């Protein structure tokens, strides 16, 4: 019940998305929310059940195994049925730099384990109530927390997580068009959308090495509309700066047409490179198990029929190669780290969170970005259609941000780091070790 009570309010933005942008009525949307929340709550129940089961043999001391069971549950939620690691416990302190530094070794799962361990110590002490045992259990939890905070503070250094200026940097500009979702795909508004982004780009480009537009900022199948593509190439030439723009693409293999959610690097010479989103949103960009769930498209015909991309792409930029994850991909630690392993010196996240409406969804989504930065020791530049656009330092520090619902631009100096971290090189080793326990 605790898991269900957590996920229902956490994911309530789903009802807005489904009732506003599909044909689902409110009762059906609420039913979907309740079913998804019940599914996610099963992982909480499994972790709690494992603690209860081991307690039959170990007694109250079984609570010390709670971190291992909890991390195993979060790992399962990340990978099973394509994964939905939304709202992991380790994201809670995303604005507190010291406790999240351990993610450079453990990933977000280590932060989750730390929080569970401290609470397990409190629970074990409460069971003893008074006396030396309670004090020892509290002291054990306190020592673990103090150790994690000390390591975090040492890793942050005297600058407190803000780059000291010793690293080479790339000048990047983010533009936030704040285009309402109801207008994004309106062909009558398309010229105005492109004008808004072009005007922001002209203002932002001075001194920049890269200007970043959000996911699907260009409402077109870009390679198939020469006039739109030509306009972007001309804009890149006019501002003398490459543009990274979100747009759609379509390819044909002779049998079928495949639709792609893509990011294009536009230079004065043309579209130089393209990355196609690899991890699609289930029931948003495609229907999983389509043969089994054939009825879903009949209920919500607006579900996209996108094809996942196949290749990691590190975009070339003079002295500053970078990777890009599109929207939902940023919530998957293992995918994100692959770009850094392939040589990205910083990362870009482009997204369109207008789907969430006036809810906590965009902030929940943004909360995952600092952990990706810490896990891999790289800066992240995030451009969101309606916010939050931001620059996040390798330490996870949020250096600059454009809030929700505002049209504007943000310039930043992005520190360039290569080589990654222990987590970059070894991935979810900590989480799998905990699962093996």
C-alpha cells in the first residue's frame, strides 16, 4: 500500500497527458494511472517482503539487508518490460551535492542504498527502544551517513562543486521556445514556431560554439522538407554557429517507412550528423507487444508509431565532441553512460515536457539530470521546450536554469571532461552486487 500511495500522486500528470492528448476519457486515464501505480508498487512490496522473510531467520537484524533488497527492486524496475525507473529514491537529494557524489562509483542506486541504510538503522534502533543496543545502531547509521558525506565533500573540493575554471570549456547556448503543445504540430503555426526559434538563436549565438534547440523544436520531417532544412542551414551560416535541433525523420527500407525522433547537427554546410532516439516511450511513441495489445491503438489512436534508433552518435564539435539523449532517455543511467564511454566530453539533453502540463512532471524529469552528470563526471546542457532548461556541472550542481513556462535563452561555459568515472566504465556493478547478496 505504501508504494501505491507513493506512485499515484507522483504520476498524476499521466491523467492530464492522456485526457488532453489522446481520446481517453478521465475514468480510463485514472484506471491506467492506478494500474501502473499498482505495478510499480509491486517492486516496493517485493523489497519489503524480502526483509520480512529474512527476519524469520535473522530477527530484527534483517533490516540491515533492506538496502540490498531495495536496490534489487530498483534495478528490476529499470530493466523489466523496457524499464520505467521514474522516481527512484536516490533522486530525492538531487540538489544536495555531498550525498549524491557516491553515484560516480555506484550510480543512483548507491544513493538509494544510503538512504535506505540510514532509515534501517533508525528502524533497528527503534526496535531496541533504549539502552546500548539502540545507541550502537544509531551510531552505525550515523557513521555510514557521515562517511558518505565526507567522501562527497572531498570529491567536491574547495569550490563546492562549481568548476574551478581549470578545465577547457565549450560555449553553449540553450533556447527555450515555450511553444504550447496544442500549437507545436499546428501547420498554420509552424512558420511562427520557426521564427521564434530563429530570433532566439540570433540573440543567443554571439560567442557560442553551439546553439541547442529542444526535442522536436522543428515541427517537420527535416530531411524531407528541403525548404525548412535550407532555412536552418542559412541560419547556421548567418550566426556562424552550429545548431543542434530536435526534429523528426523518416527512412524507408523498401518495405515500410520508419519514423524517427531525432537530433540533427546543422552547420553552414548542411545536416552534418543525426542521432535517432533509441529508447522510446511505451504507449507514447510506440505500443509494446503490439500483437498482444492490439486494442490499445483503437482506444488511443494518437499513440506514435516510431522506430528506435540503432546507433550511439557522438556529435563532432571542434575540440568538444558531445552526446545527446532525447527526453525520456535521460532517465536510463546505463544508456547515458555509453555516450561518455564513446568519447563525449559533455552531454546534451533535449526534451519537450509540454506534455506534462501544469504538474510536477517536468520537475521530476529534471531531477534525474544532476545524477547523470555525477555518475559520469560530465556536464549536461539541457534544452526543454517549456522548461526546465539548464546547465548542470559534472558535480551535479545546477549552475544556470530557465524556469518552467518562460520563453528565453541561456548561455553557459560547459567544462569538458573525458574518461568518465568508475560508473562510466563499469556501469551497474554496484547494483548487481547488491542483487547478488
